C-alpha cells in the first residue's frame, strides 16, 4: 500500500476526483465492506490514498464505486495477543484475522487505474463505526454490520478546535520532528487550520498500530489533540534509539 512513488504520482496528477457531497446520517449503510490494514489510520475529514492490487480488494473498490455512497470501512487487525482472547466462534471468514470493533468509513473521492490494473484511490473519512456482526464475505472481501449511532458528531461541521492548545500542539510537533530529524515546511504547518492539522498529524505520524487505534477511538477532536500531543511529547523526551514509534 502507498509507496513513495505512488504518493508522488497521485498527488501531482490529482485526476479522477469525484463529488464529495456531504453524507447524511440517514444515508449511512448498515452493511459495510471493510479493508483490514495494520498501522493505517483514517479519521473523519482526513484523506487517505491507497494503492489497491489484490483481486478481492479490486472487487471491493468496483462494488463500492457502483454503490450510492461509495463507502469503504478501514479497520485494523487486532494484535495477536489481543486476538487470542477474542471469541471467534461467530467469525464468518475462516483464517482471517480478528479486527478491532471500531473503524472509520471513508468515501471514495479519487480514482485512477494504472496500466497494470491497480486502482489508485483516495478515501475521505466520513464517520467512525462500531462493528456489531460480520456476514458472509462478498467477492472475497469482508462485510460487516456497522453501527454509526455513537459517532453522529463525526458528521457535524461543528467539530470545534477552540479548546485545543495550539501553542502546545505546535511546540510538541517541533520537538518531535527535531528529535526524529523530520524536515517540514514550518510556514505551511503554522498556517494550517488547527482541526485539519490535528487530523493530518494523527494520520501521518508513524505511531504504532495500538497507538493509532487509541487515536481513532478518541471521544472528540479535543481529546484526539490532547492524546496526540501527549504521544509526541513522550516520544520526543525519549533517548535517541529508545521508545521509537514503529509500524
């Protein structure tokens, strides 16, 4: 998924973009195709580029494009130790990893097909969901029953960033980037709207899968920012070579 050359190509070309009309809560489906991918985080209003090449996920993209809402659920497989404690008797898909109960639905807003037949897509995060059950797979990919009710606020444009300590956020980013020798265009970063900045940082800093899941499950944008700041401050305070964030 998403090597450097793909990211460069996709964002330079920016072709095949579709309407990003707002989805209403009543339009959210009860059945949702899911793409389990370790270490990948999609958040509401965030943008996630993906390079799709496996036949079952090519089928998933094709089916999603033919649906009314073009939604795909991004979820993470559970770590092995956690998965061992999950009752898998009701799991429909044999030999498939157990997955976290909470994921994020994304709408396909960008699509391009490569000469090799890969699908280059961009998902725009719409809303988180809770998996209540899993049904028989369709065309090889997994399908779940999704409940969006506890995440209605994800669809609101009123996700306020007023209570986020922007000064502390930027300070934590600077210390973290310096500690990791990450270069960035600070002028653009400082101009970014606070909510968008929090979402972008949370999605793109290579936190561990467990940490990414914790970010996803934050109750609000303010809580997400607080957790993100704490993670960056702890990582920046760690001696070089210790406590490195990993995929």
